[in-house]
């Protein structure tokens, strides 16, 4: 077990060597239950569960931050970063602070959560009007539960002047 989080009474963890995500029994009486997503990851480092039931994980050697759907079946790359390590989620402000260990930098991700109505309406219109008519599985096209903007902050060398962060763009999670 490497990264661990507790959210709304449930315990989750990631494994560095087994590349897997687990739900753990807080009492320790039951065996960990794997999500079955190991083929998507290289070395998992951090995990957080969002209020909608989805998860965010960092894959250190996979060089990415990923979102896992609340049904634990879909993995999307949120952003590719160099060696993302243990991150911190500021739920109140929607900020995810991600250290990039090998490049001596931190990236701050601003997660903007749209209304649930908009997400449901978007999915319904896509699946009914377009995807189903093409015979495609709508689950692969569900948008992430948030939009993303990025702010990078470099960690200055000892004795140097601090570098101010800058907004470097906006993104949506991609299917990978």
C-alpha cells in the first residue's frame, strides 16, 4: 500500500508495485477488494475520492494524473505530468496540489465542478441523439465531473528569487 484516503467512512488505497487500487475494510476483517484496473497504471502514488464518488490518482512513473469513474470501470487521463507524487486536494476551493518530483516543480490544478443537472443533460443528449445511433458505448464518452485549469509553480533553488506561478491553459480529461 502506498497512497491511502478515507472519505465518507470508506477507506481506499493504491499499490505502487501491484499497480492496483483497492477498497479496504476499515476494521481489517475483510481482504482488500481490487478495482481491477492495474493494466492502466505503472506506479500509483496518491488517491483521493471526490464527493460524486469518482477518484483521482497519481501514477508516478506513468507520468499522469487520472480520474476513475464512480463505477470503477473507466479510467481517463486528466493530465500528463512529470513524476506526479502524493498530492493534496483542497475540497473547499477545488484545488489539487501536485508535486512533480523529478523536475522540482508543483502543479496546481483548479477543478471546476459544473451542476449535476448540466452533466446529466449533457450525457443524456449525447447518448440518445448520437452515440446510441452509432452503436457506440456511451460510457466511454461520459464527461469528467469537472473542468480543469492549470497553474504551475516552480520550486526555486536555495537562495534564488521565488518564481510566480502562471496559468498555462485549460483542459478536459481524455479517454486513455
